C-alpha cells in the first residue's frame, strides 16, 4: 500500500457499501453477509449513520462508521460527538 494512492471518501452508494463488507466484517464479525450489511446500512443511513473509507485505489483499507449528533454532556454544555470505528490496517 502506497500512501500516495490513499484517498479518504464517503461510502454512500450500494457498490461502495458492498465493497466494504469484508473490512466491516473484521470489525463486526456478527455480520454474516454482504446483503445483510447493505440492508443494515440502508436502515441506519436513513437515521443519520455515515461511512467513510480510506481507499487504496478501489480497495478499502480502513473504514469509519459514525453519526454526528448533539448531546447534553453537562447541564450547561452542548457538544457535538463523533462516534467512529477504525480498522487497524494502517
């Protein structure tokens, strides 16, 4: 893997989501099929879930699933939280 070829981009269509299945399965071994992953992504993305992938050419090498949400951390403070999961491939 050459760092020159790495591109970070949104994973937001069926082809890209399915392409990331094997990588996500390493993080979430309970996922049993590409179709199940696609179905879950569709449901969750409708509720604000996003995927971002680091690609070496057309091959995903890292993946982050996240939601941006507002959360009341303390009574006087609102803050934005980013939940993420990164694959340990870098």
